[in-house]
């Protein structure tokens, strides 16, 4: 394992960490970066390279668990909340409602069902036919249009200012919109935040719900994939995996905290513009 390959692992981990939970599509960025520039994992072979992508995604998932640790403790009923934890905290930090209305585990599961079912049914087809730079560019543009529409036509009065005010109907509706993210480049967070905003959630409430939903579905899919590909964890590839995992975790942690502090202020439009510009640049260079 030479230094150049470790640098490539670091770069891919950074790309994954910065883009996994921003509404810009981490899968799309990984495909573009690898296809257009790095070709970074050719030396590992196809299956070990796929395992690497799963490993760095787990780094991003761990970052969400760290940021929302109090929320997950509450959802799982692992302990009673202390008075300090029940007190609202500054924007961008983890917060749990003190009493009464509170996000429930059942609401999270309701939001997961649609994309989980469709993903299970069409997983092989998606892997075989949709993972290309061309399909990613389509997803980037269509996702950007949805985000622009969400900012433009969001209800003037929000019905869910915080994630604890989300209803079961809203949770299911966001889950249905999340199905769009099965198309690489569309973005899980881009589709679900847009859907949540159009349904009357604040941008922050939709973002919180998006991140919380992401953990079980991403962790479950990643762990299943790891079990199927366990034999590709070779000693030669291990340093590559470790560097990618750590860089994805650190940069996802920074990205999530930064994003949550700003989302209610900047909304989705800057990310939509970025996606369109990225698609245009990649199209001009690649095609």
C-alpha cells in the first residue's frame, strides 16, 4: 500500500464525508470523482473497491450517531432524559423535546418503509444500470429542480417547526419522496428535505428527520453488504479502509454541524445552484 493510494483513500473519504448529508448527492460525487479523476480503486479489484465504499459510508453514519446521540438514546428508550438534556440547546446541536409531543421510533420506521421496500426490490437493477456519470448528471439536475420548487412553494406557515412536531402522515409522505433518492445523483437529503419543506416542515425539522432516518437504512444496507463482502478485507487493503473511514467520519462530523446551523437561514437554493453548475461543468468536460 503506497502513499499515493492512501492519499486517494483520504480524498474519497473527504468527498464522502462532506457530501453524504448535504443535499448534493454523495453517491453522485463519488461516481464523478472516481470516473473522471482518481480511478482510485482499480488496484483493489471491483469487489474490494465496492467494500471500501461501504466502509467510508459507515464513517459518515457514525458521525450522525455522534451528533444525534441524545436523540437516538431517547428513541430507543435506553434511559430517562436528564433535566439538562430536556432543555433546548443552540441551533445546530442535538435537541430533544422536554415532554408531550416527541419524535417516536414508529414515525422513523414509517418514513423508512417506502424506500426500503423499493430499494430491496430494485437493488440489482439500480447497481447495474444507474451507476454512471450520465445518470448522475440527470439526478443532479432533477434534484436541483425539486429543491428550487420546495423553496419557492413552501407553505408560508410551518406546521412542524421542530422534528418533534412531525406527524405520522408527514413521516410517510417524506418516506415516499425519499424513493427518488434511489436514482444516483438525486440525493437522499435533497429529496427528503425538499419533501418535508413542501409538507410544511421547517428546513431544520426536515433536515433533522432526514439525518435520523438515514442511520438505520444506511447502517442496515451497509452491514448486509459487509457480511457479503467480508472476504475482501485483506491486510493489503486494510490501511486504505482505515484512512477512508476516519476521513469520512471527521469530515461528515464537521459537515453535519455546519449544515444544521445554516439550513434555516440559507435554505436549499444555494445547494440547487451548486448542483446545476456541477452538472454543467462535468457535462462539458466529460461529454
